[in-house]
C-alpha cells in the first residue's frame, strides 16, 4: 500500500493507511473534537446523518513553523462547515466539506479492523479541478501523517514543510 493518494476519477482522491491502533481508538480521533484537533481540526460534530459538522482549523497548533505566505489568510484559523451524509459507528463517517464555499465536496473515512491496527480508506469526492485535487491530496497526506504520529505517541511532524514537499510531489503525480 502506497502512502500517496490516487485519483480514482476526475475530482476524486483516495488514500489508504494502516494505522497503529484499534478501530475504537482511531474512531475517537475522527469524532472527538479535542483528539481530532491534534491532527486535523477541532470543532463540534452532531454524530448522526444530517448532523452539522464544524471543522475549526488552527494550523499553529499543528506546527510551530511560520505559515507560508500563500496561506496567510488562514494564519489565525478558519472554519469549514458540512453535514454528515453517512454514519456507522466504528465503520464509516462521511460528511460534506465546504458548505460555506462555492464548491462543496464530500469526504469519507471507512475503517476496517486489522487485529490491533486499523485499515483506513479516506476518499474525497467532487473536487472542483486539478489544482484543488493537488491541494487536498497534499493536505490529507500531511494530516494523516500527523494522525499516525499521534497514534504512535511520537512528536508530530511539522505541518507546513511536510505539506509543501508533498504538494510538489502531488503536482507531479496528479494527472
């Protein structure tokens, strides 16, 4: 299994990870706002189909590095809104992403237990174009790496330098 996301069709990126924790622990890092805030974004989630999602991003909590100039508008945090579209505890969580923007995509996390580990399949659909696909792929790759670090009890990798390197690699990989 490659860590790199794969474009499965235009506007869709898929990533797989074998995470070093049982499914219950991984699920908590998806649904508990405080744990989710250690690798992605905090904020409330009404855990039911149709429930509201509020992702409160604060990259300064994920990395002590300065924010790159092109992301300065997000330096003091930003919030993405969505709605849960699928909810099966310990198996599947899907929600819309960016309901406060012009294009709305959908992200899904599918979990399968593998002994004391969890196979995660992340899919984001309805991405507007290639540029958004590259940006989303490098963002998810970085965030999932930080999740892996959290689950292993390691000091999380730096967000912005990791993201920048991965963005360059996805520029080469995404058709």
